[in-house]
């Protein structure tokens, strides 16, 4: 098992390495001002450009989505990069000059990729939380010949979700030739590695841009900042871990830790790691490592490497524009990156469009030309590029946000109900207690205050610090916004949850970068002793705070992965052999024998259950899957209710005429009868379906019946 896993891991890494090398000339063009020439971002740039071309060609029905065609597109892009490199005659020199750092960053990527592959192999199951949804999207895309991909849980409609990250996973899966039950976990490992290595690159380069001094201490400071930046983004949490030192509180009713009895007798087993993301009542405030830990291949996690690429690109734009004129092609490429963020996790595209615009505005203000026509042109190019690149996705997508709610609206506005997109709903007054916000973000506030004190003492900003301040202020704004507004979705009790989740997740990333910079500047500023900031109490407090946030992986990995006791391999569907052995064989039969995406009838059930396991594990559409998810994506529960009834009738009705009518209505080709179908529909009679078709698979109590045309 370990040997075969190593082959999969090496093959996947080699694919990513090849893509990165192919796109290195293009990357160096935009990141030539970086110390490392943006080496690690060449992988991310390559992944998104390749996937976008595959998406467009298939969407326009020019080239079907196959392994050979994907390789053909990659080859074509490789040739373009080759000619681009030949055109840029000085391309080879940066590679030779920076080869050592290229190798160093590749080693960081390899080590973190192998590390998280090893971790995932101790609990590889694509089972629980959102994994069914994510895996189903990937498999549906893999089954598709042309795009947009089908929604496997609401035939015959398309996926109405931000699925570009799942498409990226499918493209890499198709190119590698590895089965998706393996690549699901390899993708999780590669995301972790990309986040960590990208964080290192950003930290390294902000130190590079912070000073004109080039000496060994300066270089060492850059490496330290890179490490802290990577660790804070990819392997840390908030200060909620302080509760590990106290007796547990009821998860739904957090209390200030100073009101709890101090106790080390239950350390660390008493600490429940998800509480760090559900601390404020009826909200979600995740951070990257928690998402990596629970291993949902969800939009916000899939987008994190793209977000870090976007942040790095904004830094590169800032440096380029301060040193020389910024070319329009930079804005076009910026618009493309933003569109990828949007198609992967819509909130991120909007958030970083705002940060990009703030950066451009600052650059023009600095030049005293904010009101010039050039500023308007720059803004229009960026926004127009964003719109054009995301248009093919938006053409088939309907947003499921229904308005902007106001937190704690006054009574006279509640009586109005709504004004335009603004909603004034009664009983919608949840504000986060200040002490809870301080526990969640106190670590970052400490480094913000440290930076402000240092800046005040030296009375000047260096080259890169204005941008870091913009990022810091923007992050604090993202934390504050959910205290006043929320975007309306289907969740009534948790109406602030999604807004807070998507905003503070990005604030965490930006503040992690800022905090790493602040920490290193406090340690390496030559005149720091003169400023009398680094006292023993300060260093002790800083050490304690850093210890608390980096302690989180110890709690999370030991709990979620059961102390890494059993190595189980990378097969994410192996659990089916134990829990549903005959269903597993039937699913394997479908994966082996069925081409295209004919519709398979299976039992319908609630979200986060094992229902819809056939459609998820095959990519074959069914009449209805997880109903609450479809409610969110379609905007109304009334849309899915008739299908719940129809599936029940299909399985339980003795009326062949009614059954035939519904089979025709939903264009059903196969009927799946397994343990969950018999559990959900006790009146089920397989003989009825055998009269309408032919049994093509039977093992134990599990049947697959092919309906006669």
C-alpha cells in the first residue's frame, strides 16, 4: 500500500513540477522584481491557465474534455511559453542566478506535500462534512465531455456553484491518469504545500522590498519572515487555544476563560479544536489550517493558493508601479486572477478586487494624480478584464444571495422591510462580544500595535510598508463588516455565518502576512534597542502568543487523525468496502462499465448523510441528492420538494404506469437498489423495476437495473 501511494505521490508531484516549469517564463515576466522570481507561483499560474483553457475549449464545444486533449492544450501552452522565453532574451539569466532559491522552494513544496499526503493517509475517507458534495462535483466534471458540468443531484441542470477549483482538481486528475478517489487526497496535500510555500515566498519578498541593504543578516531575516508567514497562514489558529489550559465549557455557550477553573490535568484531550472556528454565537470564523485539517475540498480552501497568488501579484504591481509605469497587460492579468478567485469562491474575487483598487488608488494618490483619466482607465481595464474572464462562468450561474441585511436595524426601518437590496429583518441583532473578538484576533492586534509603535519610533515608512498598512486596515475592515451587515441566504438562525466566514478567512490570511513582517522587523531592526521596545515582558508575551497559535495543529491532528495510529493509504473510497460492501462493488461496476452521464435513480436523503453515495462516487446524475444543498443553490425549497415525493413514488408505488411516467420525466436509465434504498423506502419492490428493465448487476441485496429504452 505504501509503495503504491508513493508512486501516486511522485506522479502527482511530477505533474505539478512540469506545469510549473512550463509556465516559468510567463511567471518571471510578472514576478521578475521578486527575489525568487515568483518561482512557486509558476505552479499556480500554470494550473489556473491550463484549467481555464480546458474550460473554455470544452464550454465552446471546440475540444472535448479528455486526457489526450488536456495534454494537447498543455503542449500548446508550453510552446507559447517557449517562444515567449526566446522573445525575452534575458530569460535564462534569472534562472541561473536564482537556481539555489528555486531548489530551496521546491524542497519546501516537496516536504510539505509529502507531509500532508502522509497525514491524509491516516484518514483518507471522502466521507463526512462537505466531502460528498466536493467529490461529486469533481466526478461530475470528470464524466463530462463538454461543459458546463451537470449537477449530479438535480438532473438535468448544471452545477450552480463556484466550481472552478473542482474543475482544476478534475483537470489535474485527468492529466495524471490517477483515479479521483486518490487524487482527492493528493489535491488536499498539494493545496497545503502550495499554501505553505506561497506563504514563504510572500514573507521572503516583503522583507526583500523593505530595505535596500543586502547582507547576510538581511537575507536571514527574509528566510525567517518567510517561515513565519508560511506557518501563520498554513499551520496556526487564533488565541482560542488558551482554553486548553482550563476546564472545558459547553461548546454552544463559551464563557471568558478567566471565569473557568485552571486545569492542566486534562491537557490536551479536553480541548475541542472546532471551537476555535465556532466561538462566536451562530457564526463561523474558520482559518486555513482548520479547513485543511477537516479536508473538505471546498471552494474557500481550493481558492487559497489562488488568493496567495493574487496577494503576491498585488505586491508585484505595487513594486512595479512605484519604480516605473505599470503596463496595461498587468491589469489584464490581474483581472484574470480575480476572475479565477471569483469562479472558485465568489466572495474572494470581490474582496481582492477591492484590495486591488485600493492599491491602485494609493499609487495614484502618491503621484498626486488620482483624478487623472489614467486612473479611470486603469480601474476600467481591471474591472472589465475581471468581467470578461468570468463571463463564460457567469453565463450559466445564478447567484443565491438575495439581499444585504442590516444587523440590529432600528424599529422604523424594520417596519419598512427593505429598501432596494437592503433588508431590515426583525430579530436579526447579533453582535460579537468584544472579549470574544479579542480572543480571536488578539494575536494579530498585538503585532499591529507592535508595528505602529515601531513606525512611530522611527518616524518613517520603508518602500513596502504603505501596502502592508493598506492590507492591515483592509483586514480589520473585513473583521468589522459582519458586525453591521450580512448577505442574505437561506440560513435563518445563522444569518451572519457565511458573511463572517468568507470575510474573516481572508482577514486571517492578510493579517498572518502582516504579523510575520511585524515580528521579523521587531527582531531585526538594528536600532530596536535604541527605541527601547524589546523588553523582557514584551518578548515573553510575544513568545506566549506565538506558542498558542502554533499549538493548534498538535490538538487538531491528534484529535482528527486519532494520533496517527493507523496508516490506511490514500484511497478515499476504501471505507465503502467496510460500510457498504455490496454497494461498493456496484459503484465500481458503474465506474467501469458506464460511459457518459446517464441518470441513475437512488435514494434521496438529507445533507451530511450517506444518501446520494452512488451519484457522488460515480459522477452519474440522480433525480435529487442532498436537498438542503439544492435548496441553497436553487434559492427555494419549493423547487426540491416535488422531487422528494417523486423519488418516494418511484421506489414504493405499485402502479407501473405512474412509475413509467416518472422514469420518462427524469430520463432515468438505471435504478440502484441497495441497503439505503431499502432502509428509506420499506415498501420498495425490486420486481417492479425488473419488469421495466434488466438486472445488469447483482451482489447480495444490491441490484442495478437497466431500464428498457
